[in-house]
């Protein structure tokens, strides 16, 4: 029974995604609404993403330090932290925070609009609600998450530099040179590309859950909740696929 | 059956305006639940028709089919001479600009101010008006419902009755030729409900709009109707003026008036 439910849901989500691809490049283009959503989804998430990234960088550095000292490679601390943050921790942590903040808010917003007939009202007012609400949010999430990941990585590395300096003294330029020297093109590019997919997943799942909310306020809560749960799981699944694809392409 | 004859008698003397809305042999079902089964209705210009039916009898489904939010299984819905189920998105929008729809839950956009709520249909229907004209239209619509002072407030700050009035103002802003009301008095106290019905009647007189009201509130039916249509088992069971139906001995009709 659960398998059937899962497959039905997956099928519905695929159809919803298909509808997105069919509609997103056709006029009328909701540019003003897209810009507004980029502001709401991207800019407004920055403080939260920045804070978590800063803490992750600092904590990771402090946690790794004893082992690095044991092996006598304390000087490699910036390099190892840099690689960990850029390749994996930055994109995944940012995407998970993003799923928690944006996935739930999209799910709840569209869900409540659905159950209070606001989506129907838009349709009656000469607006394609799918384009106005779904396409703009999914595009905004897809475009904004990579930007947040880049900013988050930078803030995280700053946190890490402070972490290094708790027990020893390293200048920022030395720290920065060590991080950059140890990073290659194949570390940065797959991580950057996969964050587009993370953003897309959060956007489309949030919208799907909200847009298909069943009647009543209970349905709204459930939409918001499952938007976060499903998109978090999907982020890990995409991460798993991304590493295989990058490996197959020789980018690992 | 007696009542249906009254309806036919009504058809013999069409008003000069002609029919604005003609529904023929409309069928709509959800799974095995046949909500509308061979439903027929004609509304003439300037007429105010109330569709009366029990909860779950398919009244809301009917007007959602009329406005194109639901697609009927079979049958035709001709509004201004065009069959709604056959129209593409753009044609449907053109028709919708001439039709007002008052939602049961008001459907005001929570994230927008009252002004933005009222401007939304104007902006979205590609109606070319300057900002000054928009402001005048917004204020005019708010004056019609007596709530000019709420223009910069958010919907959440208003009471249920006020929200209903604002929803009506948003419907009026495009000066629609026909307004569809989905249970306009549901969830309101009797005094507020009476005020809303009076407003509906007043607006109909002022703009000479055609109205189709879905309701099970007898006060609303009595005050707002030129003609009442009773929806039973998915079809138009009886039709006539409020007073004629009041005298109808048919138990299916009588149950509504007891």
C-alpha cells in the first residue's frame, strides 16, 4: 500500500514537473513577480544561511584540529577544511537550511492560497496561476540557491579562519592561499552545478505540495511539513547521484 | 413538474436584452458521484436568478463550470454567445473580464493590501488605464461597498462582513456584465448577511448587471431573486418566482420553504 502511494506521488510530482517545463518558457513572462520572488527567496534567506555557514566552518575546523595535530599535519588544516566545505558541506548544509526555510514557506503559502480559493481567484482574474505562482518560485529557488551556496562557502571559510586562529596564528592571506591552492576546477564546478538541482528540487517540491493541498487548514500544515521532509531527502538523493556523475565524468 | 411549466412560460417572453447565459444538458460527475445530470438553465440580461439547493447538491460545481474553473463532462455553457468549454486560455480570459465571481471564502489575497487586491484584476486583464484612473476606479469600487477607509489595510485586519464587501468591490472594479455569487451569506451573522444581500440588490440596480446567486439562505433567496431555480439530483427540478414556489405543493420544493 505504501509502495503504491509512493509511486502515485512520484508520478504526480513528475507530471507537475513536466507541466513546469511545458509552461516556463511560454509567454506571458512574469518578470516582476520573478524578481520579487528572487528577493524573498534569495535575499531574505541570506542571514540564516550566513549564520549556519559561519558556525559550520568554525566548528568543523575546531573538530578536525586534534586529529590533524595527532598526524602532524596541522598546517594542512585550511586545505582539508576548504575542500570539505566547497565540495560537500557548503552546498548540502545550505540546501537543507534552504529547504527548511523556503520549502516550508512555499508549501504553506500556496497551500493556504489553494484552500481559501485564492488560486481560483487568480485564474478568474486573467492570470495563469501556475505561471504566476509556481514557475516564478521554482525559477527563483533554482537561481538563488547557487548564489547562496557561494556566499555561504565564503562565510564558512571566514569562520574556519577564525577557528584556526583560536589555537594558533595564521594570517588571512596565508589561510586563503592554502585553501585556493588546494582547490581545483573539479572541486568547485560539480558542487556549483549540483546546487542548481538542489534549488530546483526545493522549489518544485514546495510548490507541488502547496498547489495540491487538500481542503482545510490541516492540509496546509501537512503540505508545509512534507515539503521540507521530501525535499531534504531528495537533496541527499541528488547528492548521491551527483557524486556518481562527477566520478564518471572524471571530475572527482 | 408543475413548476417546470412556469419556467417554460417564462421563456416565451424574452426580455429585449436576450439570453446572457444558456446552459444545456450539463453533466458533471466525480467518480460515481453524478453531481450535475442534464442541467438546463437560461438567464436573460438584467435578470437575477438564485439557484437553491442542499449542501453538496452541486451548486458550487455548477458556477465553477460556468466560469471555466471546472470542465463539464458533457453539455454546453454559452455565455455572451460563446461556449465556455470550447474556449482556449486567451478567449476564456476575455470572457472572464466581463464576468464577476464572488467566492464563498472571499479569496482575498492575504499578502496584498486592499488597494493591491482591487488593482490585481485590472492589471492582469491587460486593461490599459493610467495610474490616476486606476486610483479612481479603486476608490469608486470601495465607495460602492462603503469601505473607502480600508484602502491601505490588509485583509486580515478586516471583519468577515467587511472582507465580503471588499471581495465584492474587487468583483465590481471591472464593471462586469454578469456576476456569479457563490453562497454570499455563508458564515456571516444574520444582520451582516442582510446587509450583504441589500448591497447585492443595490449593485444590481445601479449597474444593471445580471446575477446568478448560489445559496441555501432563504432570506437571500427571497430578497435577491427575480427567479428561483431549485437544484435537485443534479438537474433543474423547479423554477419560478419566490412566491410561486412558496405555494408549490411538491414535497421536493416544499422542503426548502419549511
